[in-house]
């Protein structure tokens, strides 16, 4: 990781405004996802296969639609990059919203609670804001460049700042990882962790079984955004 921290392009006022709209957007997505999860949607949840173990559902599309509509209401000139290409829009803007309205489509489609809405904002190619919201559990992670990462649970009304881990010995850590969908990623992970199995505490394979550790799953959901923001979180 680069020892020189990138400087944010946003003032605190502007960042707070973007965060407010982003939170509203994922809340709208969460309402759609829970509607389908609880069987209260007006229509059934149609499923289409994009590839092996790669689904797109009606909940995917509707949640993406409401997220983008809300973001465009406040920022009509911004660009959008969505998992489903029909919602992507290049307006040649310095501001790019990256939308994954339903991370965990397979779990959601099977009625399991392991899913979230993910949203990030890039400004001039630099990730400034990352947000993960789990509507089922009420967990929210919000991270900003140079602003740290905050976790809160809306149901329990608990909030705390995510801290950098002080653990230095690999044998004392708990490692969570995911194989991913791409076959070559499995080989990469296997090579990466071959030595870890000999010296680390238990490793939890995410997505391999239904009895996954949700606490670690939350960490993995935000890992890409956190790394790009230059933050190393501790997930207690």
C-alpha cells in the first residue's frame, strides 16, 4: 500500500451531502429488496442466468432502478456505472457513481439474509466514498477518503468507528475469504493461502456453505472499497 495518502477532492460539506444522498439511495434499494424477501412485491421475482452461478433477478433490476433515479434527482449530470449495463450512463463527468444494488443475489433469491446494497462515488478517478447497507440486519458501513470508516446498526442503535487492527502475528488473526465466481480466482486464492493454513487461526470460507459467518461476510462486502480508500479495517 502506498505510504502517501491521497488527498480528497471534496470538502467536508460536499462529502456530507454526497453521503446523505447515498444513504437515502441504499435505503430505497433496501426497501425493494425486503419487499421481495418478504413476498410483498407486486410481481414474482423473475430469474435470468447471465452465466454459471451468476443470476440477475427482478429484485436486482428494480433496486438498481430506484437507486439510480434517486441519485439522478440530485446529480443529473453525474455518470453511473452499474452491474447491469442498461443502468450505466457515461455523461463525461468527473463524478462517477458505482452501483451494486444487490450483492448476494443467489442468497436473496433463496430467501437467505446474506445480501447488501453497495454504492461508491469516484471523483476524477479517485474513490471518495464507499457504502454498504444490509437491510435485513440493519448494518451500515460508510467509509470516506481521509475520513475513516463508521459502522452502525440501525435496529440496535449502536454506532462506532472502525479501527485499524493492532494484530501483528498471523497466528492470532481470523481470515475470511471468498473463491469468487471466476475459476482462475480459485487458483489464485489457493496459492495465496497455502502457507496461511499452516500458521493462521481458523479460516472461514465465505459462500462455500449456507452456514457462513455473517460478520466476516460483511467485511468482505466492503473490502474492495476500503482497500481503494487506503483504510485497513478491524472487524471485531
